[in-house]
C-alpha cells in the first residue's frame, strides 16, 4: 500500500502510476525476441501504427495465417481427445521448448498420423459393424427357414386331405395350381436384411403398394440396439426377409431398401452353406474385434503423447500468435531493416523495458541494438494502478463505475474501508458476520484449488470478491457487537447492564421502564434495551442520527478529495470556486445539523431537531424557544443560512467568466503557463483531455449552462444525498427486525411445544430462513445499497471516471483470457 521515502509516504493507490509515451526502434532480426521479452514483462501497451491497413496488408500476415492453421490442428487434437475421454496433462514439460518451425512440423506429422489411423479405424469399425449385423441376420433368417422346413415336412396325406373337397375353395389359388399342375410352379426369389424399427411400418406399406401385394414380407424385431455401419450410432432394428417373383419386383424392392436405409445381406438357400457362412462370419467378427481394439489402442497412445504436451504447445501457440499480432502494429522504417513501435509504459518500468530490449539484441546476435526514447505528447495517458489479489477486488468495484482519469484521486483506496463499513452498518449482527467470515475463509484457504477450476457464474463472482466478503464480515462482526445482536439475541459480553428492574420479580420491565444503577454500558448498545417497550424508538433515533453523521462525513471526504485533485492539477479556479463554496454550503446546513445531533446526545436535551431545521428556513428570525441547544443559536443559524445562500452564486457565476478570461489571455500570448490549468478546468466541466489545439473555440454559453447544471445538481443533491444515507438506518432496522421475527416466531415458538418433530421442523425453517433470506438476499441488498452510496453520494463529489485502462501486452493475461 505504501512506498517508502519521507515522513508521509505517498500511497500507491491514491493516484495512478506516472505514464510515458515511448518509441522503440528495433532491428528486424531481433524484433520477435524483443516482443516476446516485453510480453513476459507485461508493462507496455502498444499503439497500432498500421490502423489504415487491412489484416492482409500487414507485414506478418503470413505468420498469422500459419498460427491459425496450427490452432486448427490443436482444436482437432482437443476434439479427438475429448471423444476418447483423454485428459490433457497439467505437468510442465521438462525438455527444451520446440522452435516455432519444429512445432509446426510436429503438429503436421501428428495430424497426418491421426487422420490415417482414424480412417483405418473407421473402415475396420464399419466392416466389424456390418459383420455383426450379418451375423445377427443369419441367425434370425436361419430360424425362419428352419421353421419353414419343419412346416414343409408334414405328412403328404395331411396336406392332400386339407386341400380335398370343398376346402379347396378356401385355399390360396397359387397353392392349388402348384398341387394340381406342377408345371405351373413359379420360382420365388428373396432378399434379406435389417431396417430401423421406427421405419418398419412405412417400409412394409411402401413395399406392398409398389408391388401391388405380390410379395411376402416377414419381420422380426431384434432385442438389443446394434451399431449402424453407416452412421456409427446405436439403432433398434428389425430383421426382414422379402419373397418376390420377377426381376422387375426385385429392382423395386432394392430401391425401396436403399431409400429406407435398410442394409441388405446375402443368405444362402442351402442349409449346409448356411451353417458354413454362420461359422465363417462369427470367426471374422472375433478377428475384427481384436483388430479394432488394437487400432483404438494405437490411436489412444498417439492422443496420450499429444495430451502430455498439449498445454505447453497450446500456450506456445497463443504466445506466437500474440507476438505476430503485436508486430503487425509496428511500422517499418524506410530501409525496411527496422521496426518502429510506440506505446505507453509506466515510468518505473523504464529500466526493465530497456533490459528486455538488450536481452533480445544479445539473444538474436544482432549487430545493432534497439533504441528506446520517450516522446512528448498532449494525449491523455492510460490509468494504471498496481494492485494485488486483496486490493484488486476493491478497485474492481470502482472500475465498474468508470475508469479513473489519469492521476485523479482514486476512490478505491478509501473503498477498502468505507465500503465494507457501510455494508456492516446495514448488516450489523455478529452471528451473521461470523457466517460470512467462515464462507470467506473457505474461499481464501482453497483459493489455489478453486482458481484452477471452472466455476459457475455465481461461485465465480463470490470467489473474485472473497476479500471484499472477508472485510464485510469483519466489519459486520464489529457493528454487530456495537448493536449487541447475535442472531437478534443480546449478550452481556462487556459487563452487566447499566439498568435494573423496579421490583425483584422484574415483571414490569417491558411496561414500566427500568432504573439506572450503574455507569454506562462499556461498549455498544446496552442489552437491556432489547425486548423493552422503548427499544424501537431508541434504536430508530440512534440509527437515524448515526446515518446522517456517517453520510455527512463521507460526503465531506469526497469534497476534500476534490480539493486535492484541484491542487494536484494546479487548478486554482476549482479550489476557490468549486471546493470552497461546496464545503460551505453542505456544512452550513447539514454540518450544522450534525453538530446539533452531537450536542443533543451530550446534553440530553429534548429539543426537536426537525422543528429547528424547518424553521431555520421558514422563519429564521423567530424565537427558538424550548428548542434552543446553546446560547446565540439564533445568530449562528442566521449566519449559516446567509453563507449557504451566498455559496450558490459563488459556485455558479465566477467560474465561467474566469475560464473565458484565461482562454482570451492564452490566445493573446500572455499566459502560456495557464494552458495546463485551463485544460484541466475544461476537463472539470466535463470535457475530455485532448490536444489544446482542439479547443480553439470557447463557447461561453455552453460553459455557463454546464456550470449551471453542476450547481443545481450539487444544491439539490446535498439534500437528496443526505436523505439517501438514511437507507443505512432503514436496512439496519429491517435486518434486525427480520432476524428477531425468525428467532422469536420460528425457533422459540417451536421450542415451546416440547415436541421433537415440531422442534426439528422449526430449526429447519429457521436455518433455511437465515441462510436464504438474511445471509443471501439481505447480504445482496446491503451490498447493492453500499455500492450506490459509493458510486453516487461519494464519488460524484470528486470522481470523473472518464479515463481508460492501461492494458499492456502481457502473455499471462492473454493465456488467462483465452482459457
């Protein structure tokens, strides 16, 4: 947080790092190594000097294309490993890293080998699946023919008896002709195969219609799904055999089979050949199964070799692609022997950048060294804060509102304390605070393991803000001790109560009041207030007044920070015509109210502060009467009211005229030293920090209207922002009352029944209500309200937030983003 030097060391987070625009002139032979070293360093943000060129017109377009092709191969490998359920190894490769050209060759070799293996495995798998189908068909069709043979070998006398007499009228005509006239017998052909079960009905219907019923179809379902040779997917199928007559019918049936994706297989008519074919196919199935397994094992061994170095290759490829993308942002000099780069870099990194360039020159054996020089510019630099894993989450809260303007006061420094504190004011319960603390400690203790895992959105948000949750929980424990609430239950932690009951039975404690018998309770709220008749009026008054005091303190901090901004940018106009009148106006009204609150607390006066503040405006000359808190109060109020009225035109009128005067003096050549101050003053009015030549025109009416808007906004905002801090009181009261309701009406009520089932049910409801409502919804609500108080009521007083973030070329962030 602090850097050494002097009695009051400067805070690193108070203002962003001092930046400089640098120019690098790098010989072409060492350019790639130089950019690689700067990527490892991660402290230079390069500017695109070839913005007018398309990607294909840039110097290193061919290398980018090679990287794209290699990335395609890596995606292919990842897809294959995913299909084979092979994980990439996270262990670092111990050998020397491959050169870019060697890596390209190696990836090409692996891709060729893998494609060849996959092709061979695909053919073998297809042949295996066909044989499995054929084997199933042989068994099913063989069973059909066996049953037909048994039917055909019935005694001839039975068949003749069946076909004699009048029964011939009911027998098929074809069979009658075959029996009566053997010369008229027709030779029937047949086709056998397998068809998907879901298409079987349509298949049968189309066959019947196309052959006009001159065919015989027998289907039988197969119990288990089988792998289709064409698609490679598991499909439930039916075996079929079709008897037909004539070549014309056969051609129709073949076309229909092809249309329905029915696989046809030959079936021998002779029984001996059938048995031989079944044995032969069964043998081939066994052989092919072994061959397919050997092929898959070979493919898995290749993928395991790739997986062991996949992460290293992938990171190397990302780095190479990032290097060439960055080199494409550089411009070539006229000799085409050097590359010229420009970029922003922190001043403290100058020696590190120069060292990286020197190492690149040495490593590439270049005869000419790189040139590092600083450029003068009027362009506004990017904003860069050096944060760690603790401060980065708090800085993220501020950056979500807007990136700080270059070197303006950073609210992130104060947010580390004020944000969790205001949250805790609304979430004051040290029991709930301990629950939050345990969850934060869990995330912090396991942060290395969790950081390497893929988390869902909600858990990832909590993990990123684990240190914010830690601070919120610690402050919640503190404010819970101040409120003396542990799941809404008070405890005499710091000593006995200062009050006692009027009678020994203490039966009237909640109706008749209490007697003070000791000194004030040492720390926080006296536990005797909880459950008493005056608990709600007392806590309401306490928390409401406390909210106003906290709000005014934070708003004054914001106004004071605007003074430090004006002094840092040497803008005296903003000091005298913005900071001073704002401070006077706010404290003349609400600063005075805060003093009255403190006086009333110290003296125990019964004065009505609402009456005092209302009649301070409506009837400032009337007698205060019983609401007087100190001598001379009426004169003080008149003086403060006059100061508040004077500060409004003080904010509005002088500043636009002084800015106009500065503009005229600058263009008359009288006050060149005022350029920066005038520029900052224009920026304070909402403009952007640009080259002064872009501000030739000075529109007085526009500047005056802008100042009028700012003045009205501050005057009205002083009232609304102060009232906005009353949300601290409202949410604190809501949290306390909800917690009390869950404890009294759920847990204690269930305990009073003396029934184990009701008790278990009550405890379950209490736990779910506490976790779901108080620890989830109330936490989110208090977080969002604290966020609003910081973004609007606090930061609005001094923070412009119109800068842009320093995004250096760094391999660590590139790999992390793509992952």
